[in-house]
């Protein structure tokens, strides 16, 4: 596909006063420039003008899609700067009131009917009410009414910033010089991709957009993916359906406190699993733009997949938060959450995604018992190998097995020692407590140490001969709590431990008045043995 491009540096007056109008497509990000960015722009403009009014100032590229059958220009990249310039021009219009070029840069009059105007820039962004603010403020003839909305929305806030700067500038400088400089000496480079229709033009522009942004310009992965899916929906003439579904998905993600990028990262691992890709992981953006491009997929199927993944996250969160009647699932999910390598999360999400259906917006598990068994094997695998990034390739293999309908069962390859637990110590003490069938899961849970270094001075001579670093971070010195720990001396904490609903903690409290090094060693040995049997006994049944 030939790109059919044109690129010509143009001044602001030529960009804004052409016969075309600029459309910010629905899939784009809402306006988000803050005062810091506006301040940088103002300082640059003022500095350049003061140095030499004849020198120009370059404000960067904008990427535009232009179809042969319309005078509208779709802004694929550069909408933040265009809206900011519009707000600056609006503020300037209250100081340089006779300048028709400024007025025409915001509202274009009909050639014959001067009362009929149209916005030079219109926003169709569907995630915020950008165009309502643009339309309202562009047409407002009283600056005080816009300023009255300061701090209510970002449009009024940025307008007020520029208005105040111009008011200060106008006290001892010629505002006409600033207007002429802004209109005639500030430049942008519109890169225009043309196509016979809107869909073709947008596809070409998006290719440029992705190329530019892969080379360092600021843009989130979610924006790239949204634009690709929007383009796919546009090809199917279903852009309105896409807008509705995307908004619903975004709102749902906010409700369950996950990001759109979280969904796509999980989606990547699901696709990798389906295709038995267990090799080195590539960047998320490259995966969905080059390897498995979203624009070549039917957007409705992708939307369904993403929504199901979101439901999977919701279910996982409900289980973790102890809002699930199957208490064994709660225990195992919580233990796995303490395994800090992120790939275990994808292994859980993938399994639930693969082994569930969606019915009336609810996730229905195929078999809870099988999920229990899978989670147990996942715990044994994760905690046997420990917290190392080398395990990620083993997780790729597990995900591939699951997505291809195969069973994952872990059998230990060799014996190992469990004295040093490293960053997984909290997970091990949680596991040791949850291996007691009588211990109900709790949320939220906390961790504490029996002895802090300051406690040692009040203990017998046996402790004073031991180096704290040899036992301070070991499982024998750790406790599980259901309340926030209190940094008090050990003897002052015993009462709160006694009242704990954690069986091990409450039981231990009766020994802590005379806690000896021998007691600690015995506790450490018992907990380690319990964990070792769980991890290494291939025939043990816990579900």
C-alpha cells in the first residue's frame, strides 16, 4: 500500500486558516496538557520573540489523514498541541481584538452568511466531553466567564494561564508583536496521508503515527491499541459500536482497578500460549502492531476476548479479597500473590480464561476442583524454584500447555534446602499457616517478626550469642497477623497475639513469655518440614 504522503512546513495562520477543518477522531486521548506543559510553551515563545522577532519557532509534527471525498482533516497525532494553541489564540483574541486572523483560526465564517460559523477544530473524543468545552469557550465573548471555570476543567485552567500571561505581557510590551509572531513565525510540519476514503486515509496515517511513536515520541500502548481497533471497526462500519464497547470496558477496568495495558499484556500471553510461543518475549507494542496486529483482527472478537480477560481479573481479585465461598481457592490465590514474579499472575489468568465461560456478564468456572489442583501445582512449582526471572520461560511453557488444553502437573526435579527463603519468606509463612485445614483464609493479612533486633537485649544469654541476621528473616521468626503490626517490645505484643484469629499466632503467644533460642529452632524446623512435604510430596492431596 503506497502511503501517498505530503509534508510542508506551515505557519500557524496557514494551518488554522485553511479551508479545511480539523477533526480529532473518537479513538484519540482526551485533552490532557497541564500547566507545566503550557508554561514551557509560553516560556519558549516569549524567549524566542524577545531574542529576535524574525526567528521562527518550530512546534513539531502533526500527522493528518485526508480522504479524497472530504475537506475534513483527521488529526492522528498532534491534537494536544492544536487544542493548546486554540486556547492560546482564544486568550489572545481578548487583547488583539481587531485581528481577524485570530478569530478565523477558531471559528470560520461562511463566505456569504457571516452569522454561520464552524469550529476550525472539533473533537469527537468519546472518553471526555472535550468538544463541549471547546465549543463553549471558543464562542464565549466574556473572558471572565471562562476564567470563572478555572480549576473546574483543564480547558478553562489553561485558558486562564495564557490569559494571565498575556495580560502581564501587555502591560509594557506590544501585544501586536506577539500576535504576528505567533501567527506568522511559529511553525508546524503537517504530514498528510491521503486516501480515497476516510478508512484508507486513517490507516495510512496510523502507520506513520506508529512509526513516529516507536521512535521516541510520547504515546501510551493503550492509545496505539485503541487506534488500531478503532480503525478495524471503521473498516467494518461499526465505529459507533466500538466507541460504546470501549467506554464500557474502560469503565469496568476502572471499577476493578486494572489498566487497559494489564488486559493487553494478559491477552499477549494468551495468544502466545495458543500459538505455542515459548521463546523470548517481545515488547507489547511490537507484538500487537507487527507480530499479531490488532488492525487485522475482527474488532468485535478482540473486544469479547478483552472483556472476558477483565472478568477473569475481577474473579481473581474477588478470590484474593476473600469474597469467594471456596476457601481453598482463596488460600492458594493469596499464597501465589506473594510470589512476586509477575508471570505467575499470567499463568493464573490464562487458566481461568481458558477454563471458563461468560454468561450474562458473569464468569462461570468449568471445574473448581481442577482449578484448586492447578493452583497447588503452580504453588509447588513457583516456591520450589524461588523468585528468579529465569523461571519466566518455564511459565511460558505452563501457559502454552494450558492454552492447548493440556494438564500441568509439577514433579520436583531434585531435592533442595529451604533454610534461605529470600524475598518469598512472606509467601512461605502464609503457606505454612494455610496448610492447617482449620485455619480460615483472612483478608487483609499482615506479617510480623517475633523478634526485632531491639528485643534481643531482654532475652537470655543464648540469644545474645547469636547473630540476628542469621535468624531475623527466617520463617521461624515470622508471624501471620490479621491486624497491623505494632512496633512494641515482644512482651507488650503478646496480648494482641493471644487474641489473634490466626491459629498458629494465638497458640504461639503462650510460649513467648519465655521464648528461647531452642523454641525458635524447633518452630523453624516444624514450619520448614511442613512446607517441604507440601512442595516435594508428589502424592500429597490438599484439594
